[in-house]
C-alpha cells in the first residue's frame, strides 16, 4: 500500500515537472497548462511512442511531447466581460398559477360586498 502511494506521488510530481519545463520554454505561467490534459497526453505518448517517433521525422518522444503540449496551453483569462452576468430563472415543475383577478378575489373574501 505504501509503495502505491509513493508511486502515485512520484508520478504526480513528474507530470508537474514536465508542465513546469514546457511552461518555462513557452514563456507562460505553469497554471496555464492543464494537468488533466498533460496526463492524458503523457499516457498517449507512452502507449504510442513507436508511432510518434515514426511520424515525427526523427524527433525523440520527449520533443514530440513538448511540441504537442505547447498546443494545449490554455488561453489567458478575459479581463472584461462582453455581457453582464445574470441568474437564470429557476425551472419549475408545474405551470405557474394564473391567479384570480383582484375584483373576484375581494368578492370571495368578503361575500357581503357581493350582495350589496
């Protein structure tokens, strides 16, 4: 059990280290690279390393990984919104009650007025 935990921690740190290396080469912050996409890309590169080396024209698998990871850099956050945020109305299970008109509601509440 301890071995598995240490293995996961080492793998996590290795993925983060790769992200840091690529972000420093690209000149962006490491937070602009997605951990999940990096992990998926690493898995893919490990599984198809022979295929990647064949199509890369002589590049090593590490260079292919770096080139592919640069394509996954997340764009910077928008500073200003084009539209204001708004809250969506709550979706109701049933149709809203149309209600009664004000005159008929007052007659029901006070039946003496109706007779008068």
